[in-house]
């Protein structure tokens, strides 16, 4: 069975309203036509070359990702350019492309990630807005069900997000109860963490200087990786599509890290 793209888009935008997106962001229908019918959707974190190729091979007519492929103006679309090549593959194969980024972060990702750690008394970490379902924002702060050491919490995070490793800043035996987290890249949010009373900040893309500076400010850090915390977008959206659009077949990119550690 099939569904028109515009009908699927209405459902997706109800889940993650576009007005929740940050001003610099670019979610929504980025390639294709809202009038095109959809029968198979490829779900991935990124519209990288591998994802687009697999979508073509699987006969998908829509790609749904978290990160938008396009953030700024495109002045030319050429096959020799790696972004242009992906766009041409989509256009030539009549594949629509839809992204849900910071609007999804606000509407879904913050709670989804916090629930993996069973955080209690959750509150948004930043960019707070009042919605019909309560306060929403980027990231979360909440309490663990029981106090843990930083080392034990790191193991808990690694297992909860099915990761091979995480990196930690701070003393391993530091006792932690209140957790702040921001899936993706949370660099620069240490002020929000301090204001929320977070004893540890769980995020991705933490560099050396930011990590040691946070420790100096009294915040431990667990860097679980940008992909490491956000790959949960894929299984969530797969289940959501099955429950809300059962007539549409889904194919997923899986939890394939973009790098490996030797």
C-alpha cells in the first residue's frame, strides 16, 4: 500500500513540529515532491552516500533522516561534488528526502535519551518551550534512580546506548545522582548544566580543553559520541512508522558507527 508524501509529512510534523527547530536549522522536505506517493521509507541518522545508495537498491521512495544533508544554499548540483552526487541520486531515482533535526531533538530526543537512563524528575536542559504535553527543550536534566560512581555510570551509559566505549572526564569514584545530558553535540552548554545542578554532563563531540574545563567547574563529563547518543532516532522512527503508518514499508540503516577505534 502507499501514502501520499504530504499525508506522511503531516504526521511527521505533528510528531516534531517544524516551529520547534532552531533558527539555523533546516528540517523538512529537502528533496522531492509532496504529491509523490510513498510505499517504502529508508530511515537513517545521516543521508550519507551509503544510505542513499542503499535506499536506491531497496527501491525506497523516501529517505528519512535526523541530520539534514542541506544546511546552507546550494549554488550548483554536480556529480563530482559529494553532496551533489547524493542529491542527483535522489532526484534521478525519484526519492523524496525529509529531515527531522532540532525539532525532533526538542519534541522527542531529549525524553527518549533520558528514558534510556531511567532519569526521574526530568526537566529540559535548554531552549525551554511550553507545549501541549508540558515543557520541552534541548537535552534533559534528571535524577538517577540510585547514586552511582562516575565509573559505574559510564558503564550504564555504554550498555544503555549499546556502545563499544565512552570517554570520561573526572575522577572515577565521584558520586553522581543528578545527570544532565544532550544527545549530539552539547559543547557550550556547561552553563545550563551548572544552573540545572547537573553533576555530570553526558553528550558528544567533547574535545580535550572543553572536557578538562568542565571538570574544573565541578562537572564530570561522559562523552558517548554524537552518533552514540543519537542513533536511537532510527529504531524509534522505525517503530513509530510501523504504529502510525503501517501501510508503508520501512528499511533501517542500523546502528553502524561512522568510525572504529583501534
